[in-house]
C-alpha cells in the first residue's frame, strides 16, 4: 500500500465513521508529505543529488550577495573620492591657487 492509497483509506474512514483528532492529524500529515514529494519531483529535486544541488545554489547565492555588497561599497567609495576631489578643486579655485601654477 503506497501513501496515496493510505491517504484515500484514511479519508474514507473519516467520512464513513466520523473523524477523530488523530485521524485528522494523520490525514493532514500524509497529505502534506505527498504534496511535498510531488512538488520536489515537479522541480527536479527528488533524486540523490538534490542536497548537493541545494548546497551549490546556496553557495552561488551567498557569492552573488557578497559580490553585490562589494560592488556597492566600491561605488560609494568612488563617489566619496570624487566629491572630495571636487571639494579640493573648489577650495583651490576659491583661494586663488590656480594662479600659483603660472
């Protein structure tokens, strides 16, 4: 008897005899397990390599997040450097340092 048959038997029992809490819990557990197995099979994660596949995906996601954070930090650093350079240039023009080079 497979899980689908067992679930059908539990549902028939619940319908015919009335339901007890234990029967309802068993129906819910079996239905959720069958649904989870179907979903995993549907997305291709029902084989032996599924755990390795998920580990690799997590590593890729972690690497992507690290790269994104590094890129953001670099952009902010360059913007700050550019603003400081413009500030220094503005101060040099303001105080007449441009005439000192002639």
